[in-house]
C-alpha cells in the first residue's frame, strides 16, 4: 500500500518488479508519484512478469508515472513498456493517472501482452515515446483493455499507433480524446494489426 502524497523516487536505473499487489491510491489533491531523480537516465518502470494469477487487483489512482525507460538495446521483454510492462496478468486498474515522458522500444507508457487485461480510465498520456509502436498504450498477443475517458496527446512513435497500438488484441475504447500524436506510418492516433 502506497499512501497519498508519497514520491517513489528511483535513485538509479532499477525496476519495480511486482509479485504481489499494489494499492497506490492517491487523491485529487495529493497524488502519488513514480519518478526518477535522474530524468535523463530514468528508471526501468513497473513490471508485472510472472505475477501469480491468483493475486488480487492492483489499483493505481491519482498516480503520476514518469521517466520510465527501457534499455536502448536488448531482446525479448527487455525493451517493452517504459512506464508499465504487464505480461500475462489480468487484474490492473489505472484511474485518474498521468503518464508522461516514458519511453521504450515498444509501448512507451504501457505495454500489455500475453493475455494481459487492464482498465485505463480518466487518465492522461502525454509526451511518451516508442521507437516502434504504441507510444502511449500497446496491447499485444491476445490482451484486453477497457480504455475510456482518457486524454491521449503529444505522443510520438517511429511507426504504428502513437496513441494506441493493438496487435492480435482487443479493447473496448470510448469517450477518449486523441490529438497531436505523431507517427511516421500506420496511424497517429491508433493502429490495429491482425
């Protein structure tokens, strides 16, 4: 449990590797911040990998997640999800959160893959970057999301959905505002593949 007003500041390039449940529930006047004291280097983000499927739902409310960055080189999962990477875990809610200045090879702010399932609502994604696809949100390999009432703007991607990228996945998307997102190809706002 992370209390309102807490700053989770990474002093070096480390990840927050989750094997349990996180309840990070700030308030409108007292948010929770996940950040790095060295924005140029950043930190390695929240990572849900091999998280037990029996765990209760993780909840992030009124949180700011910023300067999460994956390595510039590497293979496999290493370059997925700058701010948040979720692999095969299905119980995460992001509500009234701000994602900014996150970057990755794929999925700059959030990457969900391998039957992951998430809810993203009333949140803002701005100034995130992905080298290949999904600067703000990327769903991959049979993942599912509810994406509603969000502002997704000024995100940049090399190719494929600066706002959202879905590959062999599905999402219930409504009442979002996409603007100012830039992609070299395949969708500034969104790209749907397979």
